[in-house]
């Protein structure tokens, strides 16, 4: 990046590091932090949506729908995250390609499943073999977002289901006594009040989601863990202009600081949000706020 980087062997320590830290591969390392932040920004609301739908299904009066919602929560929560990620990404990818294969290649006669191989026509591949690299990376990221959302949506559904049950039943009965329909009671009474009960659990879930982002590495995505391992490993002059020893400890220490900073910022934001939601509520948090106000 800098003009003096043409001959690394002639550089002093400061200039050597300034050149080393601005190479193209390091720019990919810095870009991978944006991938993590994008994953969090997209997955959190999508997972919350899955969780809300799952909680609504679990408390539904229609028995098959209730069983489906409770089954979704139980099954996903009962499977280890790593096993689910490694299975579901492959299963989701093959489901998409199988669907495209049925539509685009109706005359295909060979079996799709041949032993352990999954073979579809070239037109059904996702992405296509001729697609640029960025499309392959975007598709992989999309699969990761869906997988994360389904997994953490089940945990969110369990939290929201419990929060809905924590809202005092007397308030729902009062709403019904005033002539509100079940739909009005749900959206005007139950949903606004459940968040104060759900936020502690959702806060913990958000922290777990932050800590789970290194699983992107297992899904084949070049995230911060991938680049920290690649860049921190021992490099010789045969493979790079900037040879160095095993620096993985320093790279992973940088990741540790990054995640600690993310956690601390999240704690501050969630604490303020909790105080805002607790204001005026008939909960221990709301009672504490009233005492602080009157003191």
C-alpha cells in the first residue's frame, strides 16, 4: 500500500509492520469482521422472527400446529449446534438443488443419489459452475444465515413462549371483559408486555449468538477465525514477502479483544433497553425504577 513497501528486507520494524498489516490478505482479514457483523445484523431479526412464529405456533389452540411449534423447539434445542450446522447446511443446499433439478431437468434419467454422491444436472447447481466467486461466497453466507436463524430461532421461541405465559392472566381476562377479541388481546395486551419478561433470556441468547459466529469457519466461510489461523501460522520467505514465526496467539488475542468489546457494548445497550421496557411495568425491575424515581 505504501511506496516504501517495494523491498521489505530493507525496512525498519515500524515500516515493516505498516506494510505487513496492509497487504491484500490482511484487507481480507479486516473485511471478514464485516462479515461477522453482517451475520449478526441479519440473523438476529430473522431468528427473532422464527422464534416469534414458533412461540405463536406452540401456544396455538389448533393441536397439530401446537405440536409442530413445540416439536421445532424441542428438536432443534436437543441437537448440538455444531452437528446441526454441519448437517443442515448440506441438507438445505441439496434441497434447493433437488427442487431446481425437478423443474429445470425433467428429462434427466440418471438417479440423483448415487451412493454417497449427490448429482444433479449442471443447470440445477447452486450457484452455477460458471458463476463468479462472489456469488459462491454470497450463497454460502445465505445458507449460514438461514441455518443460524433456524437454530437460534428455536431458542428464541422457547424464551418468547415462556414470556407469553408469564404475562399475568388476569390482564388477559380483563381485556376479554372489556370486549376485546382474542386477536386484539394478543397484539395489544400480551405482545407489548411479554418483552419485559423475554428480554433477559433474549439478552443471553444474543451473547450466545455472538460467541457462535466462529462456527462460520466450520461452514467453509472465510471468517475472522479462518484468516487468524492462516495469517498467524508460520510463514517463510518461500511463501511470502513478510516471513514470521507462529503468531497465531497474537491474532487470536486480537479476536478475544474484539469479542469482549462486542459483549461489553451489547451489555450496555441491553441494560438500557431493559430499563426502558421495565418502566411502568408490574415487575421487580419496574418496582425498582419507581423507587429510584420517588427517592
